[in-house]
């Protein structure tokens, strides 16, 4: 049954929405959908972010900048203990660059994009938890009824929660492409 539903979802996605759109607003939405603009912006943005962040982590300031994040994480604290901050940061950077390359390869080989998506899903899940575990990410503001807020550091880390959602979208997108490719080869 799930294969049938998946096939229906794929067929519905390929449906020409512009002929059914009546208002200018829905025509614009259909135009955006038909040109695959969401995927292009999301995938290219993720690739650029991973390449840039991965490269930066392979520098001394990049490695030193993530020490407080990694050392306070219950999921990855051991990483710097085992490899040290510089080699540990290089490994994280290389992982990000590898995932970016897999996303690029996913344009031609969708299964590579799926693998890149799973790598980044694990990576962004781990970094998303750092919002809770990193000292100074969530702060109290005096005089405001003891409310707790995210600091700039917390907001910086919170982007990884959004990136986690992006990774699931990319897995789904590349997965649909891989399913279509497998079915065409039968």
C-alpha cells in the first residue's frame, strides 16, 4: 500500500498545476513549483553552507570556535578527547565537505544525495541538541519575569534545527528521484 501511495504522491507532484491555478497568487505558486525553485535554493544553499563551514572548521580559528560547543555536548564530547580539537575539527569539516559533494553528486545520482542527507541529518541532530547543552545558549533576562531566552549563540545553534528539516526534505526529494530512476530501469 505504501508503494501505491508513494507512486500517487510522485504522480501528483508531476501534475501540471498551472492549468488548475485560477488566481494570480496560485499561478505564481504553480510557476515556482514547476521550476523546482524550492529544491534549487534549498540544495544549493545547503551545499554552499556545508562547503564554507567545513572549510572554516579546518582552520585554527574554526577549530577553536567549536571547542565549547563540542566539549559540552553529551553526544560528541568524546570526539575532541579522542582526536584533539584540531584533528577533531578537521574530521567534522571533512564530513561536511563530503556531504556537500554527495549532494552535488545527487543531481546525477540521487542515491548519493540520499547518503548526503543521512550524514547531515545525524550531524544536524547532534548540533541541534547543543542549544540545550551549551552554556550561555539560553539566558535569563533580568527584570523580565524570569523568562529564558536564546542568546545570539543559542540562535546561531537553533539554525541547525531548521537545517535538520532541510536534510529530511533533501532525503525525500532525492529519494523520489531514486525511486523514479529505479522504476524506469525495470
